[in-house]
């Protein structure tokens, strides 16, 4: 008979007529280090064995030719085929009857060595211990674990084994691994393909090892079961499987795929090593984010992980790539695993804003937009110069929130001789630089609004244009659209007089005007929804422990009231002006027909009452042809006009009004405004969601850092269920159980039990008073 014997990782052909292996008196080198030669007759690779510095020849002598052993083997193989041609072995036939004969299963008995599927990813070797019920068996596996398995979990029963000692499983596996050489399958495949014959694991063991002993049979089983190129499964019954050689064309195709797969796996392992190395480095020594973008293949893998972390994979291939990386790193295939990995290698900061990435918010402006903006700045011409009036003699006050870098609006006021107040609202004039439909305008439309986050601001316009050109600046000559209003003694406003008139104002008059306006609006049915809002500034947000500055802003504060009342006043006046002159504008309104304010009069005024009313308020509406009543503000019409640097709809209102003042037709019809507004409002909703989640994250992070024993005052807004109350704590709504006797509007003391900003988890516990 012919066989190939594996010795110390090498292999050698021998025949029944060949001398014993021991007569060669040499040692075989490790198989992986041996040179190979491809024989043109079979297309096979054969190892060339050497003894010391000499090459091994047939019959134990030393040969002068490095290929002599291959030639001998080929002669032996040809002769063997000739001898066997007239008496084909029964084992290599493929008739249905003989296939069935090969599929006879061995009964499970105690002491048998068997392979079984532990789960979808793991196959283990174990020893049968005892029956477990009618069909199942208790098995002691290679990991020292005893478990019950079903018959269908068994993939192979090692033949010729009785009463196997489970303590020897590991040694058996080690020996099997040492003898696994997939190249032996190529030799067997050629022979079996020529015969069009099937083969079992035991038959393959005889072919390539010259023996079907337990170890050799199991090695053959492993080779066949793991093979993806040369053999395919013809039939399976229980733990018995019959394999057949694949056609040559199919093998060539699979080999090509395998080479590509091996190259891909090599790339993956190299990438995993980069990840492991980056994880092990100190925080300041980790690779920069940009360094992961240098190599195209590495960039694809890191971006696949990023997409997986934010649940934004663009394709199944990207998702598969990320999953393979996580598996290779020994991590679960979850978004949080990908996120933590990216943080651990320094690609993401610890406090990375996932929503900013998930919602695809535009942050930086492109080089093209920045260049266009700088070109606008360098142009000193002003198409409105002839229509502007000099108001530099007015005393101007600017009150704005900390989040704004640019200044959109400012105020002036004076009292007339008849005692009435005259108010000026000066609004920045970005349309001095930007024209409808220009490149910079289209980019502003795409963004819809500036984005204000605790960690930074992403402006609607390029920063330099917004700050140096458009923004109002103290002590400098600024272009503005100024709206003047005369208030009657009851706080109502006269019609719009004109833009850019001259008057002087005092802050005290502005404060009086704000109070008068608030009183008048309430008489018109306005609903007060002022509450407490948290403001947070995070310094160096990419640090491990960035500095957090938090304060709570009371919207009912006189300074805040002054600003908001003047902005509301400006919006009413612009709506009136637009209505009188038939100018298409984004007229805002909000129905209040479903709100009975008196039903909430029993609630404490302020955040508690505001919270209850806001929960039932209907969404705002916009009409682009005529004003509609804004019930919540108590106004017959309202147009947002005072933040054209930050809000695109305000900018649209400026385009329309300024065109009218110049005697031109408005650039946009009502229908065009509606189309643009739908784009903007969709983006604004996304930004609001981002702003809310970012604010909540940093408030929870702020609370997480506080000493556990620290106590906070929280306001009860309402009861959710039984004694579980909705609380307002440092501008954040949370919930906690409160003791019996506490009422809506009461303040309670709480402590932070748990705070996990990444999971949006905040557990509060009431501090019970003695």
C-alpha cells in the first residue's frame, strides 16, 4: 500500500517496498521551514528533507540532486497507480449503497472520546461519562467542565478508543495539532479526484498517515472538517460524514478566495496589533486621531469601528469588518464595546459627543466656504450705504447669553416729551455681506442654525465672517438694521415708524419698557413659561477630567426679562410691518385654544406652573403670507428677526424686509419661503435634540463628580406615580421617591446615588429630615 507519514511536522511518501524510516538515520526538520518543489505532473508541492547539510535520497543513501526524493516518489506513485488500477479498492467507490454503508453510526458508550459542538462558535473534545435521560449524555470536556449534550451535538466519535482517560484529552489534542498539515489534503485530493471516489476520516488517515489509529483518524477528521478548498461533504448521518473531492475549477476558485482571505486575515491581525499597542500606551503617548488616517486600509477599519460605535454603518461590509475587529480583540459585538475600544486607543476622547456624530451635524466649514467668506470680508462696498442713517450718537446696551460669541442685537431707549417711551432694537446686518443664493448663503441654509453646546459652538457662518464682519462690536462702527417703536402708556406699540432713526436711550427706560410690555402681553392672554435653565461651559473637553462651569439661569430675572421682551417687541413690529406692506415672511403663531390657564392657578408660579403648561402646549405654526396669532406670546403676529447670524429663518426675514426698504421686490415668494423653512426646521429639530442631550450629559457628569455626601435642593414639579416625583435639580429634570407629606412646589433635599452620563442614568435619593 501507499501512504504518507507525518513525522515531527514533516511528511514522507513510502510504499510497502520502502525501507523502514529508521534506516535513514536522520532527523527531520520542522515542516514549515522546509523548501518545496512543484511537480508538473500533478501540480503538487512536495517537501525536500535534509539531514544535516546533506539531502536525503531514496534507500537511505545521500543524493547529489535536491529533487531526487521527489523523482523517486513520483516513480513510486506511478508504479503504485499501475498496480492498483486493475483492482480498485472498495473504499474509494461512491455508489449509493456503499455510501450508506459508510454512514453506520457508532453507539455512544461510556469512555468514548468524542467531539461535540458546545455552541455556534466552539467545538470541544470530551469523554462520555454516563447517560443523562433517554438520549443525552454527560460529557467531561477538555476544559474540565461536565455538561449534558444531545446526540445531534456530536460531530465525531474517535474510533478505536475505549475507556479514554479524560486527563489525557489535552495531551491528545496537542499531538493532533502537531500533526495537522493541510498540504497533505492536496495530495489526497488529486488521488481521489482521479478515482472520483469518496472518503471518510478513517480512510483519509490510512492514505496520508498509513494508519487509522485514533490519533491519525482524528487528525484526518480535523483536516477534512476544517478544509474549505479541496473537499466537500457528500453525506452526513449523526457523527459520521463522507467527503468527496471538489472539481478542479472549483478548487482553483476557492484557492484564489483563500489567498485573498488569508491576506485579509493578515491585515486584520496587523491592525489588531496596532490596537493592542495603542491601548497599552499612556494617555499622552497614544497615536493621534490623524495618524489612523494615513493608510487607506487602516482608515477603513477605524472608520468601520466608529460607524459601529454610533450605529451608523453604511454597508453590511462595514458592519462585518467592525464585528471581526471586535471579535479579534476578544470583545462583544456591541456599540459600547466599539466605543470603549476607540476611547482606549485615544481615537475618541473619554467624553466624546456621540450624538454629534450620530446626527451628522456639520461642524467645521470647508476650505471653499472659508475662502468665499474671506473674500466677502475683503470687499468694503456696501450696497445699502445710501440708505443708512448715522445712529452712532445713541447709547446702546447689549445683553446676551454667555453661549453667544457673536452679538446679534442691542437696545436703545428714550422718553418722549409726552411721556411715551421710544425703543430701538438694533439687529446685526449679515445681509450686508451675504446675498440670497450665494455660496455662503446656501451653506447657511444647509446648516439652518448655529449649534451651541457646552463644549463649543459651531456657527452657521464661518467664524471670521460672523465675528469680524457681521457681529455688533463695542466701540466700532457697525452696520445694523434698527427698529424703532413708540410704546403707549399701556405698553402697546404704535405702527413701525421707519428704520434707522435717531434717538438716545437709557437702560432704566428699557427696564420700564420691558415691565410695561410684559404687563400688556399678559392682558392679551400671554402665558408665562419662564423657568430655570442650566448653563454649562466645559473647558478642554478632550481632557480626561475637563473643567465644568455650571450655573442656573432664571428666565424671570429682570435682565433676562428685559432682553426677551425687547426681542418679542421687535418680532411683533416686524410682523406688523410685513402685514401692512404685504411682504412674505415666516410669520410664527401658536394656538392656545386648548390651554385653560386658570386650571393651573393652584400651582406655584414659576417653574412648577410653567412645566405643567408647557407639557400641554401645541406646536408652533408658520404662515408665509400673513401674520397668525401667537397665543402664548399674546400677540396678533410675530416674526423672529433678531438673530440673523445664528438662525437662517431670521436671515430670510432680513432679505425680505431690506429688499422692500430698498424699493425692490422681495427675493422669495411665500411658496419659496415655505420650501426653505421645511429644510431649516428639520435641521433645527435635530440641533435641539443634540443640545438637550449634550446639556443633560454634562449636568450628569457634573453631579457624578460631586462628593457623595453632598446635598442638593430639588423642586417637586409633579408626581409621576405614587410617591415618585419629577424633580428640577440644577436645571435638569430627574425623578426620585419622596416622603409622604411632600407636595408639588415643595423643595426637598436629595443626594446623588448613581450618575452615569454615557448611559443617561441619574439615581437620586431623598435626604429625610429628622
